[in-house]
């Protein structure tokens, strides 16, 4: 009996999560903007990805028809490859 309740609750939770994710973004909602960039070392890749992130934020704001936006704290994560370092910067942007 308990197992049936757990299975039903899990199914309902999965459907609710899917419905929440598939809804289109409404005007005035926030978005996560990210940018990737390679470099020979971590400092170069990090700086380049942050510069690209700024450009992506400006592009997002222009597409939304906004003159100013609020930007949350940007985070940068880097991975070392065989030759290059790949850094990804992301930030939450709100109107």
C-alpha cells in the first residue's frame, strides 16, 4: 500500500516538474545567461569568458527591449583539456 502511494506521489511530482519547466518565460522573469571560452591558460580563458558573458547579457537585454538589467553574481568554472583550458561563466539576469 505504501509503495503504491510512493509511486503515485513520484509520478505526480515528475509531471509537475515537467509542467513547470516547459512553460514559456513570461515578461519580467529572470534568465541564466552563460558564455564559454577557451584559452591557453586559466587566466586568459576566464577573462575571455567573462567578457563574452557581458556581451551575451547586453544582447539578451537588447532582445528583451530593456535599457537596464540587474545582474547577479557571476560564477566561472574552468576545465583543463589536453591543450586548452575551457572556462564557462554564468550569471542570473533580471529586468
